[in-house]
């Protein structure tokens, strides 16, 4: 069965780890309340660049991933919550990659 993974990679701005985690938690709660069916993990690097993080979202179906993308594109409250996350990051360091599980 195919699964889909969305990975946001980037850096948390110096001194902003608490704000970053609070903002991510608020955004994840909001997504869950809106019916986005996914699991979410936040990874913090222990080697390599300081403050490097990955927010890994796993979706059981392409429809679930689409529901997330629709929320991103159409919901103003969610946009404001995501803005709080971005404000705690060195945003130009961020990338988003989508993966499909093959086996």
C-alpha cells in the first residue's frame, strides 16, 4: 500500500526553539481538528548544522495529503499558524520534499 511523506527541512533561528515548538504544536492541533489524517514527527539533528530540523508528516493516502494541501492553500487561520512556525525558523534554509512509499 502506498503511503505519502511530506518532509519540511530547515533551521530553527537562534534562541527560537521554544517558540518553534509551541507554534508547530498549535499548527498540528489545528490540522487534527480539521480532519487531516496524518502522523507527525519533529526531528532535531544531533550532528551536522546546528538547529537543523525536519518536520515529517506521513499520510495513508494521496487524498489525505491533498486535504492537507487544501488546508494550506485555503484556510487563513492555518496560514497564520504556519506563519508563526516560519517566524521561528531561518526560512531561506527551508525545503519541502514529497515521497511515496513503494513497498
